[in-house]
C-alpha cells in the first residue's frame, strides 16, 4: 500500500508543481526512465517468483539509471550519442518485454 501512496503523491506533486527539466538533462531523462522501468518490472517479476529483495531492488534501480545515463553521456562526448541511446533503449526494451512476458505467464498461466 505504501508504494501506491508514494506513486499517487508523486503524480500529484508533479502535476501541481509542473517541474521543468533543465536543457542539459533532457537527453538523459528518457533513458533514465526506461532504465527505471526495467528495474520496476524486474522487481515485479521477482515478487511473483518469490525472490524479491528490497536491497537488490534499490541497487538495481540506481545502478540501471546511472549506467544508462553514463552510456548516453559517453556517447554524447564521442559524438555518437543517438546510436548509443538507441542501443540502451533496445537492450532495456528487450529486458522489459522479457520481464513482462514472465509476469504474464505467472498471472495468466499462459
């Protein structure tokens, strides 16, 4: 119940305060969101498998976001930012779909 309340509170704060993202951070935000989604779907899968650990989730969440943002930053410095961003999105997208497929198998036995 606490995560749901946190989500609702975060959405309400975001809608009422209407925060703006600094220009220098804008290329990294979509990649960070996808990396965070990967960690969340991995956590849901771990809950259904009965192996969830909150410390592993926090470390996975933070490390996914930092590593994905660093790869995009490195790509920007090398002049190939869009190619590395695409690579990160593809890899994390495959992981997200794999986790969602596992979640679906748990929930629907299909």
